[in-house]
C-alpha cells in the first residue's frame, strides 16, 4: 500500500515537472549571467551608488563576448518583488501590480518582446517626462484592445505616461500566474540600495563568469556580490522545492517497492514450505503443477489487490496535501495511478513467481 501511494505520487510529480518545463517564461534565460550588489549596504551614498551601477553597466557591456548588460531593482525569478497599486487616467479603480525599476537595455538583455511603443532610453531621467512600460496583461486590464500608448497611469502617487507595452513575463516564481506589471526607468525611480545585473553573452555564460567577476571586483572591491549565477541556475533554484519533493518521492517509491518485493520474496517461500504436505497431496492426486503455481500466485494476488486499493486511497490523501506543489495535473491522475499499479504488479509478480 505504501509502495502504491509513493509510486502514484512519483508519477504525478513527474507529470507536474514536465508541465513546468513547458511553461513559457516570456523571457530568454539562455546565455544570461545575473548578479546582485548592494552598494549602500557597504557605505555608498545613494548618488554614489547610482553612479557605480551606471559604471558597472557600461563596463560589463564592454567585456569581449558580452552582447548586452542591464540592471533592475528587483531580481527576476527570485521568489519576491515589489507590489503596489496603479490606476488608469480618469479611473479611480486601483489595480494591484508588480513594480520594477529597470535600465535602458533590460528588455533586450532578457529577450522580452516589445509589443507596442518603445523601450526606455537614455533621456528618461529625473527631469524628463515621467514614463512607464506595462505588460500586456495590464494593458488589457486598462483597455480591452490593449491600446494604452500615450495614456497616463497613476502609480507611486504620480502620473506617468505609458510609452511601451511588453509581453507578459513570469517575474517572481515560475509557476505563478502572470500578474499586471509596471516597469519604471531606473533613473526615474527611488532605488532600493541594490541592483541585479543581467549580462547576456554571445558565448556560453560559464565562459564569461570569470571576466564578469573581475570587472565587478575592480570597480567595487568592497561591495559583496550575491546571487552570482546563470539564469538557468536561477530557474532551477526557483523550482528547488518542487524538484526536491519529486526527487524524494521517487527515492522513497523505489525503496518502498524494493522492500515490498524483497519482503514478499522472503516470506512466500516460508508460506509455501508450511503448505508442502498439502501441495504434495494435491500433486499426488493429479493436480497439474501449473494449477498449484496459480494457487500460490492467487494468494499473492489477493494481498497485492488489497495493497493497491489501500495505496490508491493513501495516494489521493497525500496528493491532496501536496496539491500546492503540483502544476497542471491533479493528484487523482488516472495515468499515474494506472502506471503505479502496473509497476507494483510487476514487482509483486516477479517476487512471487520463483517461490511459486
């Protein structure tokens, strides 16, 4: 019963991970290295911190083999973010949005498609017209046709002109639903004292990590670097809980099935030996050997059927408890239950055949 429950859960989690692997993130994570620094935590004044971030962007973009470099206040797919409210011009309804302050080349560096309007540019600074870029989900919330270019959006207590619409991206967690998103020019938004850099390479990101580290150390030797990894690694880290639970369920399912098979193989010969007189008498009276084997296997089949039924019930209960970790699949998935029953049936038959 325990083997059946764990095998069924393994099948469900395998399907869930397969569904997650097919999620469209809305951004291109290949060939991108990310790292986070917090200059103000190391004693930099806000103005000096902003200057350092600008200088780092320029120097990182100049590394041979780097296609583009950008920065953002909030790291992508790091499991957290900034949330606030936004309202369209002439409408008091506030919409909950995810907020991020990004540099000019942010969308290019992460492969985020610009659907309408423009990206941020060097002129989007403090004294210039306050602007924002929104994602498609928010644009459709503001207007059914998504035509929001030039419209004013009230966010952070001020009106800002929408100058661009970008494709929806998953910014906090891979498995979260896409939320309305607002992007501000980093030079027009209050800083958090930290910045996450995204460096896209024209070659494998592992070949750029050494040069990136040297550049950051040269320009900011006293500032610690955190979250230094490729975006692929960041995605895997974001799914660490789902991967761990799926791996643990698989390991326990294999162990439980092996123990069930070994236990049955160990107990059944003793059971057969206890019935040796009965079996000899049946054989002497003309019962064919095949019928005697079926008799022994029928006993095993009854145990297996009972275990399968109890295991299905346990799998449904465990799956319901782990529902928050599943994506695009139900705990009572028929394919997972059938697959588990077939595997466990084969294990039981294999363990019982030789003693029979």
